[in-house]
C-alpha cells in the first residue's frame, strides 16, 4: 500500500483558504532551529530537559497535577487504558463519531469498544450510556470532538454510580474548558495530541497525558520508556513512546502562543456562526454558556453536503468531511460486533451531513466573509436551479 499522504499534501496546497496553515505558523523557524542547536550540542534527544520543561509548562497551563509526554495522542489513549489495568476484552464505552485512533487504541489495548450514539453537539449522548453498561464495562472513553467538552457532569455521575474509569480523548481540546475546568481534568486520565494540525502542534507526532493520580503517573512513566527504572532494570514490560526532545522544543516554543491562537479561532468561529446562523440549510451547534470551545475544527451540518463541499473546493476553499464513515461501519468493526447501518443513527447523520471549514489563526476576516458568501451563493436559486 502506497503512502497516500504525500498526494494529499500536494492536493491541499491548491486551495486559497486551507486547513493546513503550518507554513505561516512556523515562519519563525530560525528561532526554533537555534533552540534545537542546544539539544544537538547536549545530545539529550530522548526524554531530555526540554521534555521535562514542556511537561511542567503544560501542567501549569491547564491546572493539571501530573503530565507525561509521549509519542502520540494515540499512544496516550492506549497507555491510559493499560495504566488502569484494562485488558482481556474489558468493555470501554465510546462514541462511533470519532477519529480512528480512539477505537484503535481500545482494540490495541486488548479491550472491546462499545459504541454509544452521538448527539447534536457532535459528542457522545450521555443519556444513552447506562443502557450499554454491563458487568464487563470498565471505562467510559469520552471524545471532546473538535475542542468542545462533553457533558461531563452527567457522565461523571454515571461513572461514579457504576464504579467506572473516565478517560478523556482531549486530542482536539488543548485549553478547552467548562466553567473553568480544563479538558483532561474531568476524569481519571486525559489524553492530548500534538499532531501538526492540532491547535498545539509539533513537527511530527507527539502526545501528552495528564492525571491527578500519583500511582497512575508512575505507571505511565514506566510504560512510555520500556518499563525502565534505571539503565539496566525494568519493573514492568512497557513500550517505546517517548516524546522526542526536539519535538518538545517546538511545543515549548508554541505554548506561549496558544492562548492567542485559540482566541483567533474562537473569533473566526463567532463570525461564521453570525454569518450562517439564520440560514435554513445550515445547522450550527448551540453555544453553551460556560463552555469554552477551542475549535480544532469548525463543524456544522449542511443540506446537500457533498455538493456544497465540491462547490467550495472549486472556489478555492478547503472544505472537508471529518469524517464520512462512522466507526461502527468501518471494516475492522465487523470483527467486534454485528454492526449495520442504522445502529447509531445520529452518528450516521453527522457523517452524512457534517462539513468542516478552515478556522485557524491565519484565516482573515475577509476570508471568513468570502466563505459565508460562497456558501450562501451555493444555496441560492441560481446555483441550484
């Protein structure tokens, strides 16, 4: 199988208004190179000083107790499950409307994903969770989709009632908070991604795990580094999932900009909300008081979604589908359940109707106006006659 990403990178560059903004974001790369020089001279490429610095900086940023830098957001979820002792087909409740990594991590941890339908905020529907709890259920793995926190008050009550762990897939949600509590701090463990297109990103893969529990922190630090307690001894069988020191340099460089980046995304989202809120062909999620969304993606539902995306693409706007096939209808899910179309109707509706628009900090107000006007033009009688 060929690497499909290289073609995607080339394809995406043709758009005037793109999801990929890394050229602009890292225009100051000479400053980062200078910082990387220190790593090269000191040779602490593996779990070096910059990793510890980033862990401490991130901890302060989101008021977390313990932070552990790892190789990716996917590894973060996998290691979270393993650190809690889950395996042997233990059941983990999650949503079918998510990126593949969420469910991949559950399966790789030798657990069984149990799907609960999504609702109109793109997140898991907490009112449907209890129906799926069995004697084998050990955890609820919530996904804060696009940087919008799930209904954690309801979910925490359910988890407490049934003595279940809560793991947060906060890979989209750095700085997201609800009533001042940051994503990652609601459950037992929070998992973050530093993938290049995340709000807080690096020059490759990277991840972060947060927890309040000292024993879990100790287990995670063993797990990420082969189980080593010193150069010559292991305490457990672990894996190799260490955040590279060079990537930590990039993360630290960007961390100070994250609040500005987030506010720009929120400002752009507000402009899109205002411009499209009264349009009969568009459904925008309700914005909740006290909920601070960070808009990793700007998602809305649209009639004639596929035709709209094609039209926007033809006008230089990089509109995308995140994602067109729910997890229960992906081929590997056939091995874990007899799933069929209609099993999770709202997740399927989201996959059929959702469109994602560029919203990052380099999308200008004029570009937002252009996106809004182009969408309205598509739905005009002239376009659809």
